[in-house]
């Protein structure tokens, strides 16, 4: 209850998968359910920027993992590779989509196994110093067998889904 009181006093909203502060907001936040032996997972969401200046997500943290990093997938010689990035742009009027196969948050060295239905507290820091807190439910993400959701695989040029690689950082 004390956490909720502090968030209300700070002008923040904290609900499952939704948060907002001033001109930035988060919608649809969720964390990928992984097998209990896995020590990493990813978080996805939609970031909205209704302000008058472009923003960038520059850091993330969570008590659920020792490390939270900003990542993107890039095409390297026809093979998609996951790379850590310093910032995720959140343009005015557009925002940013964190989704499988694109920008996402990597949660590394999980503190405990995460189970479908659990909620993960995420703290997102932006380049203007704003911090948004969100409770992201853990849920299973259906894939086509390549670790990529069907909708994202359909957007990729033919042959790209087969060359996915998560080994490079």
C-alpha cells in the first residue's frame, strides 16, 4: 500500500501492463514466460509519447533480474542478431514498439523462475530523467518454431526468419 501511495503522490499510475507520467505512457507491457531452468527472458510493450519533444528510453531495471538491458535485432549479412543498444528512440506522436524481433528489454540472470500469471515490476528511465514504473504480467508468447511470433515473421522478407541468431551481443 505504501508503494501505491508513493506512486499516486508522484503522479504515476501503476496497473498491470499500463503506466503513465506526463506525456509518456506504457501500454500492453508483458514478460515472456520461459522454462524454469532459463535464466533470461524478455519484456515487450508499446511506449507512447504525447509530448512536444522526442524522448528515448535509456535504462531499465527490475527486482526480477540482476540485469535489464535494452536490445534490438539487426540484420548482419542476412542473419538477424540481437544487440544491446544505448537507447530506444520514442519519437513525439509515434512512440516505440518493443516486440519480439525488434526492440525489447532483456532480463538477464533472473532472481527466481517466472511463471505464467506472475507480475514483474519494471522501472523504465528516459533521457529527460523521467522514470515510469509498470507491473508486467508474465505470459506465454506463441511462436512459429523460430522464436518469433507469427505476426512478426510475416512482416520479414522471405528467408529472414530462418536465419535468426541470438548468440551475438
